[in-house]
């Protein structure tokens, strides 16, 4: 093929990539204009491109024709000290088999992962051998231990990992109908496993539900550190080259910087954990890449914002309405903080991510939400429901008691005021009878009886005003009523009352 034809093929191929899949056929017929050789070459390149794009989204344990294309059957094949029993699963990078130790030293079943020879090469093998020993040193209850690894007689790289009998992470949560808080506690164990790996300078780079199994004891296990990268001073010099050779990931769970081929760090694992957390809470992924080419995947991963988990709950999930209500607030903020596009804006570490989840479970304020007074107050009320309720009851009782006492005091004052007014009225009437009326009638002929009646009535009315004083007098002691003014009563005699 001459250079002119090759240039033409490149141009048509580049233009075809920009077209949607359903429009490509018509575009190629028009562009190639009957040139069958040009049409065949461009179609071949497009098929190869689509095949590559689909490959990077394959799960290492899902069915794939890539590994089967070699036509090899491994049952009974020996890899190092292990003999293959049966196949567990297969994917784009290779296949995983159940194997057993065959050297007679002791009995042991392992999950043996064989890496496709097409992934081989001096750089990959160098990377593989160097990291194998470091990964094998990881010893955590929630990490499936890497037991061994090597190169077979046919030059195939293999890893021997701890064999876990159990359910896939998400299936376990749904099959056991776990409540939100139970899911959070289960997820925290995975966070601790990833944090432990980070403390040992290992970035997993392929965290996804398919790489997490829950054993029969209910303990989750993080699997497959085959794509892990070791963070070390010596690794920095050849990191870029290793990334180029060994760039494999699952786009649905990969961070934006990982999809773009940028430097991968511990916060990349934070993003992947955020996707798993999102799916654990909602039953759905934040993004879907099915049927998209690599450009569309990159654009979606780097530009589109995920929906709030509380708005993305799968309606087919039992009691989805109740779950939506539960996810509003802290869960939304925690998840979206872990899924931020910019690495520097995510949680700084898996410990920080897990710390917010733990604070939420304890009813404490989380760092992913503005620390306002109202938010802190609501958290305090939820955290201390019994104490707050008891305090509110006591305060209500005190206020009610005070209100009743004030009301009774008001009633007493009102009665006192009425009594004092009554006494004042009576006193004024008595004074009027004695001082105004009596002197005017005492000079009248035959007015003695009238005078006596006036004085008697005045004394009777006045005595009402002394009732309170009478009630305060000691028992048996007579009360003296003294009229300071002398009055002539009968027959010209003066008397003192």
C-alpha cells in the first residue's frame, strides 16, 4: 500500500469515528465511492477500534471470547505447584480457575488467575515480578491474600490467590435484604481493607463489586490485586512506561484521571469506592457506558455530574420510597464528595471517606456537609433523643407549673382588690351615715328611733370590713371595736362603741 492510499484510509477512518455507529455505513459508501479496497480497510480498522473499546469495559470474571480464542483447555494443567481443577470465570485479561496444591506438602485450594500471553512482555513481566512479593505481604482479614505467582512453562503469567466461597458483594446485600446502616457497616470493612493497602503503598486500581466477595461468615473480601500499582520512590521513574504497557481498567468504576491515562493515586481508589457505594445504596451506577466509544466515555466521566443517590434509587428495589427518604442529606453528600471529578476535591484518603460514614452512623456532623448551627443542632437532637425528650418534658412541666402559679396569684390579687374596694365602699357609706345623716336628724322631734337605726346599720356595715382582721385574731381573745368619735345614742347619754 502506497503512502497516498494509506493517508486516504486514515482520513476516512478518522471521519468515520466522529459519526454515530448507525450512520457509518452510509457515510462509508458515499466516501469510498465504489473503492472496495478502501472500504474494506476502513471497516477493518473500525471493527478493531470497537473491539478495543469493548475490551476495556470487560469484567475480569465475565464471559469473553478473548481468552477462549486461543482454544486452550487448562483442566488438569500444572502451574507451578498448583493443578487446575475447573474454570471459575474468564475475561479480557485472562481466566480464573479453581486449583489445588499438588506438591504434596499440604492441601490447599486457590483461585488461579492466568494472564493472557498477549499482555506479556519484558516490562510487564518485570512489573509483575517486582510487585508480586509486595502484594503477597498484604495481610488483612478483608483482603483475599495473594499466595503465589509466577510464569508457567509456556511463558504464561499466573497468580495464586486465596479461594473464597461466597456471594458477590451487591448480590449479598440484596439477597439478605440489608438495611441502609447494615450496608454501611459492610462497606466500612472494604474501606478498611483498601486503607490498609494504601498504608502499605499499594493502590488497587480495579475496585468494583465483582472484585468483592462476601464469605459464608458474612465477612467481605477484596479480591484481585493483579492490576495494583505499588507506590514507591523507585517506581516513579518507570511509572509512565508501566502505565502504557499495563493500562487495563473497568470504565464504569474507574476514576476520570484513570480513564484519561493520567497518574493514578490513592484518591483514584476513593473514586472507585464511591461508585461502589453509590451502587450499594441505589441499585444503579452513576454513569452507564454501554455502547459508547472511548471519546464518549471520557467526556461522560470527566464532564457529567452524577445524580443524587436519593434521586437515583432503582424503583424495582423493595421499599424504594423509604430508601429515598433515608438517603437524603448525609448519604447524598458523602457519595458525591467521593465522586468529584477533581482528585483534590475528593476525600483526601479512604480513612476520611470511612470517617464520614462512621460519624453519620454515630449521629455526628459529617465533613462533607456545611457545619451550620441548624445542622449541628439537628444532629444533636437525633443523637440524644431520650435525653432531649426528658429535658423537654421537665421544661414543659416547669413552664406549666409557673403558668398555673402566676394564674393563681393573679386570681388572688383580683379577689384582694375586689375586697379592698368593697371595704372602701362600706367605709364611705358608714361615714356618710354617721357624719352626714345622723347629725341632721338628731335635732328632729321623735327622731330617736331613726338615729338608733342609722347608728346600728352603720356599725353592721362597718363590721363587714373587719372580717379579715377577725380571722387573724387568736382563738378566745375578744376583738375590740373602737369608734374614735363619740355619738349621743339615747336620752342624752354619750357612749363609746
